[in-house]
C-alpha cells in the first residue's frame, strides 16, 4: 500500500517545486503568476490519494508537499535578486512563512472535508474539499504575506513586501484597495476555475486506479 501512493508524493513534490519556480513569472500586468495555474493541482493530488487510499496516505502526501515547500522557501530566501540599486531575497520572510502555513492548513482541511462528504455523488467530495481548502489557502497566505495589519514580523520584513500595500483600482477597474487584495481575489478566481476543471482528471484517474479486472 505504501508503494502505491509514492506516485502521489512525487506528483505533489513536483507541483510544489514547479509552483515555487513559476511564481516568479508575472502575467496580466502582474495580476497573476504562472504559479497560480500549477499550484491548485496540489488539491487534485490530495483528493485522488484520499479517494483511492484514504485519509492517512493523503495526509502523508500533504506533509511531503509541506517539507518540499519549506525546502524551496529556504533556498529562495538565500537567492538575492538585483533591483533598482538594491538587492532583495527571491522569497521574502513573510511570503515563506505564509506559504508554509497556508499550504498545511488548507491541504489538511481539504483532507478533512473530503472525508466528511465522501459519500454520495462522485464529484461532491473533491469539489467541496477543494473549494474550502483553496479559500482558506488564499485568505491565510495573502493575509500573512502582505496585509499591513500583520506587524509581528518586524520592520525589515514588512518593508520587503510593502509594495503590496499600494492602493490600486480593485481588479484594475473597481474602487481603490490595497494591491494585495486584488492579487488575492485574482488568485482565488483561478483556484475556483481549476477546481471545476480538475473534476475531469479526478474522475478519469480515480476510475483507472480503482478499476478491477472482470
């Protein structure tokens, strides 16, 4: 059984590494990054593992992803990039901490919700758990990483992400709001869209893994 869900651990690690790399590349005038389109598939991996092997293996996959994410953050925090006359870490302290906390809370919540509603129609558990997990992930990550109301990291850590406090039109055309609020909402919309799209590979992969010879 343990060997059976090793592919899930590998898939989760691959998604986490890819997302940590792709988050450095901005699109749509900085509204999103390419990492926003790869990270939500972590929920697909968790849900497939949960459906086929159960909560225990699903949590192991989550913790494997968490460890890989921490390693990526540690590496990123040591990579210094050059700005206009200054250098800065590729992964600021607040972003690193927020990433780890949000991933762990959201993914474990996904596992719990999935198990609570796993009966009934096949799509209910993966959709409900992913919607809850992705909402938690977005709120926790963007609040810890960028909100001006979070002050316990210190002045230096706050300065590294202070660009996110700039007032801009919400979603580029609405009322004025801190930039990070728009970034959070755009990120959540992507997660919501991919939660629906991921139902197709979920059904296909689960069907193949649970198929039994006649």
